[in-house]
């Protein structure tokens, strides 16, 4: 199968082009490459440092600024400064609702299953666009430092990322003008950086312990014949070195008998304390005592006290390790190697506890902030075919997926997935009483199916008539080693099933693949814009419909004025829909949502209290 590199400037195949490895992190991102000495190296764009804070700031004109310069706006312009985008990537509002207060910017709460959007200024951004800004900055830094165009990359994601989070990462890469050769699991990349998995005869079980600033995860991997498999993952996406800093701040507040309530109002002093706490924590990684002052506040901390403060948090991470082992049905003794990732593993107590838990010395020689990016660069080198000792597995040259609402392509097997492979996703009907579902299979990288290659189409017939949204249709793609794709659709409630075989490579030349890839990157911007418009439209239409039904059904709970105002909002939304202006639609939808939210609560309260009354009468 094809392995293709493209030069976007000339639109032709290129041999010796650099492929970078990118660690797109929650707090920091970095980019690495294989240097002329054949060693992985993190790219340092002169004077800008190795780590690029994953922070994006938008000014009044809507221009984006990324990295350290953007980070400064976290204090002066928090509403338009976006951090931790990775937590939102490929997630719906429902997924992140419980953590809304950890973000200082506005996350649009449509209260539905669609993917989250973020508001900055008058514009609405998807996490894909925001991540693309970070990737663009990394690409620019790499190009500046290496003095060559950089168009191809391997990007890492946490092992627990689901399909839609992986697809979102790919899309972000494409939008940044990168041909994303592969999405690699972070623990796999970290293992590769330590040379684990590079010997095809090696068979090992590895635990990767990753404790960063704000997240913790542990993964158990097995490598066999050069193939990594994730056996289990566990962790806490809201646990990390920041918690250590917070514990220290609390300790100092108590020691100095400071008024916590007054302090809470003084964000400047709190920020200084937090920074000092981080400084103390880092210092205690190499010394036994930290002793400084902020004004007349004594910021003293010895190593023993620090370790006692963080012990409960560290114990929590070890519990996750225990759970990960249970889930992978392995004992500690069966783990052959332990790899440390993330800045917080520099704390000697963390290292010692991990060593004790696994009963072996973990790999910690490589800088834990860089290890993932370095491993990604090694993976990129393997994909480039530069390591003759490593077997390159067959991969699918183009993504395979189906058509969903509004003619959008929904990728089921992404390009460059190893063959054989299988993947599936669940869909439902969009019309009440729908008994047939048309399944159209496409191949390609564009967001709209009309730009991709149609491979087949069939009808799943005999779905029992149910209200829209109730049927559960599983669509499974199985691609075997001979490149034959079996597409199977099955309605789970009734068991009705339909299946076809397709040969996606039939009639597909390397030139066609190359052209399709180039097109996908040159059209990435307009494709994403179209996709967002289609998504905004379907959300807006749905919301207008629901609001109208709500007034019909629950009008008696509202005043005449409230009804009239709701109708005005609905009308405004409909006008925006007619104009097909994405930001306008989202703005009007947001306004309608905000306006009607209290009504829904009111109806709910009445329903609850009448249910309670009903209950007491029953008694
Ligand atoms: P990461 O998210 O992997 O970049 O990790 C960042 C976290 O590592 C932050 O909480 C830092 O305070 C912490 N960190 C960085 N250097 C050290 C150090 N020398 N000792 C302990 N923690 C550190």
C-alpha cells in the first residue's frame, strides 16, 4: 500500500522531507525531529525555548497569539485567552459540563451532544481550530529553526482518547497545514524514546506513569513483534503537579495564620503564593529546605513536610496503577519496564513511590517533559522508512467512513491505520418512524463526502418504526490484510442486519491518492468552515424546533410577554439560519438558549413539586 509524502509548495512527491513528532499537550506542546546524527531532538526556535505553552489569545480583531506571549493574557484578558483546549478536543458539552468552572473563557452550553465550542470576542471557535493554532505555531517554529518546510507530522494523544478525540486531533493537524501521518499514543511514544519496542523480537509489558501539571494517567502496554497494544489505562484528568502547589499554598496560609477569605479576594497575592509554591516544589526536587519570603509572609518548606503534604495525591495515583493492573489482568511482577513521563515525576518522592509500587527502578534518564515528543520523532522516522531494521506494516492510504447529516464525512477507519483493523460507531435515525437507513461508504480526507470517493451504498431495511433517536444502528468497518473492507450495519433493538464487501483500493492509483491528500490540506480551511456551518445549522434548526414545541406544550407556565420574547428570539435565529452565517447562527442560538433556560427550570421545578405532592397523597 502507498506511503506518500507531499510537498505542498510544489504539489509533488518528495523523498528527503523532514517529518516532525509533536506532543500536543494540555499545558505545553513541543516538536521534535531526528537530527543529522540520527538522534531525536526537541526543536528550540532561537530564544523561544523548547516548551510552547498550549495557550491561545485572541485580540479584538480576532488575530491569534500562541505560547508564552499568549500566556501573559491569562491574567489581563482571561475571557479571550484559551488554555487546556486538549481537555475539550472531541468532547461534547455534556462531557465537560461538570468542569465548566475550571475554564475562565466561555464554553457554549447547547445542552446537547454536539461538540463544544468556545466563544472569544464575537467569534465561536471549535477546539479543533484552537488546537490548529497551536500546531501552526509549532510548525512555524520548526520551519524557522530547521530552515526547511515542514509539512508532515506524527502527533501524540493520550492512550485513553476515543475515536472522535483522535479524529479531532487529525483535523487540527490538517487545518494547520500538516499531513498527519499517524496519531500515536503518548505512552507508546515514551516507550519508543527509551528504545522499547524497537527490537522486533522483543516481547515486553510496560507501565507508563505520566504525571503532568494538571493530569495523571497510567497505561499498561504490551509490545510484540514491534506492535504496541494498550492493555489498560487509568488516571485522573484533574490531578497533577498543580495540586502539589495548591497543598503548599494551603500549608503556608495556615502556618502564617493568613485570613483565607481575604486572600481569596486578592488574586495578585494568591498568584504570587502559587508561583512561590511551584518554585519551592521544584527546589525540593534537588535540595532539602526551601526558605523565602513574600513581604512578611514566610514561605518555608522542608522536604519531609512537602512529602507528607503530597502523599495523599501520590497514593491516589498508585491506586490508579493498581486498577490499571487489575484491568489488564496482570500482576506487578509481570511488568517488565516502567517509564516516567511528565514534569511532576521529577519529584523524588513520586519517583520513589512508583519504584516501590512496581518493585523496579523506572526509566527516568530522559527529560520527562520531552520524552513523548522525542518518541514521536522516532515514530516519524520509522514511518519515513529510515529505519531499515524495522518492519513497516501495511497501512490504509486514505480514510474510510460514511456520510452523515448534511453530507458530512464521518471517518470510521482513519488513514494510515495499520491493516488488518476494525472500527465501528453507533448512529441513530433523524426522522420519527424511519424504517430504512441509507449507508453510503466513502474514502478520502475531505469533510464533505461529495469531494471524496464513493465506494458503495446500501440500505439497512426493516428498522422497527420508533421515534427519531431511539434506534441504535452499529456500523462496523473491518479491513482485512488483503485490503478488503466489510461494512456491516446492524440495528441493535431488532437485530436487522446488512453487510457488504468492498475493495477500497480498486481503481485507486498512487497519483489519485496523492492528489486527494494534497486537496485535503489545501482545502482544509474551507472544509472546516463548511463543516462548522453545517453543524451550526443543524444545531440551530434543532433548537428553534425544540423552543417552538416548548412554547406549544408548556405555554401555560409562561407570561404572554415571555412567550412573545421567546418568539422574537426564535425568529432572529431563523433569520440567521436563512443567512447561513455560522457565527450569527451560534450567537442567536446562544441568546435563545440563555433566554429560555430559566423557563425549562421552572417547568422542571413544577413537575418535581407536583410529583412530590403525588407521592404524599399516595401515602
Ligand atoms: P508537564 O505538564 O508534564 O509539563 O508537567 C508540568 C508539571 O511539572 C508542573 O506542575 C511543574 O511544576 C512540574 N515540575 C517541573 N519541574 C519540576 C521539578 N524539578 N520538580 C517537581 N516538579 C516539577
